[in-house]
């Protein structure tokens, strides 16, 4: 209701409010040095802490519960619009700092102008199952340097195999579908099966039944006629 219905209904108003929200500037990540993944993570967690302080989740929940029924969305918007716009502005600033830090860490200024890539080439980069593999928390532990590392074991290997299967590039899927179509096209066509003549027995049975019914009807008429003639004689 808050982050979908309310935002969708007042999206145009919110877009106008975000630039005018009053939030502090976000500091540069690892100024004067080469940013690391930990530095970026610290900046993101700091954003989460500022967001919870600026707009506590229970504030949204309590307001939702106290305005059930008609007018609920407008009540949420009236009370939360300013804090929502501020949270979004803070998030945009933090995201900009994260991208800026990644550019510095990757020495973007020294790499020259980038080229163009097609979708298949890019997918090979982000579909690499060995890059940042996902693990359940139960399969992770801390090493001597307090870094998250997988515990290992068969369950972890199964997880990695599943990730690899899901990460198969689209190009491979297209090639597989094309191979199936080619195989089906080159396969010898089967001769059309001859149609068997319809069985005559049901037709004969139907004709016999009709003939029998006709005889029965005639016999019934004769019986009625005899009865009437006998009645007239009496």
C-alpha cells in the first residue's frame, strides 16, 4: 500500500519533490584512496541507518493501521510524502557515490573510451557462475580475516551447479532450439497412414434395428385394428 499504491498514485508529485528535499550531502567513498568492496558496503549500510532513522518502519505500520478503509492511501501520502522524498534523494546521492567509487577503483579515467557490446557478449560477463556465487547463510562462515567464505561440502557444490545451469547464456539456449528445429526439418517424413474403411457392422445393426422397429409398429397397428373391429361387431 505504501511503496506500490501510494508511490504509483503520486509518482508525478514525488518526482517534483525529490530534488527539493533537504538532505545532507553524501561523503565521497574512501577519499584520497582506492575504494574497496568493504568501503562501498559501509556506505550502503550507512544509508540504511539514515533511512530507518528518517522514516522508521513502525511509523508507516502504525499510520497504516490507524487509517483502515477509504482514504488510507491519502493519509499515508499526507504524513509520509516529505520523508519519502528525502529518503529517495539520499538513496540517489549514495548510489552516485557508489558508482563514482567503482569508477575510481577500476581506473576508469585511464582506460579511454569504451566500445559497444552486443547482448551476448555482455551476458558472458554477468552469467559467469564463478563470479559472486550465491549461498544459503547456513553454508557460509568467516575466515581468519573476517571475510564471508563458503563452508564447502556437497550441498555447496550442488548449489554452484544449479547456479551454473540457471546462468547459461541466452546464446546457448538459442543454439539449442535451432539445433532441434534443424533436426526436425531433416528427419525423413513418414508415409501417411492409409485410412481404414469404416466398419459396416454398426450400419447393418442400425438397419436391422430400424427394420425390427418397423415390423413392431405394423404389428401394433394390426392389433389395434382387430380390437376396434371386434368392438364394433359387439
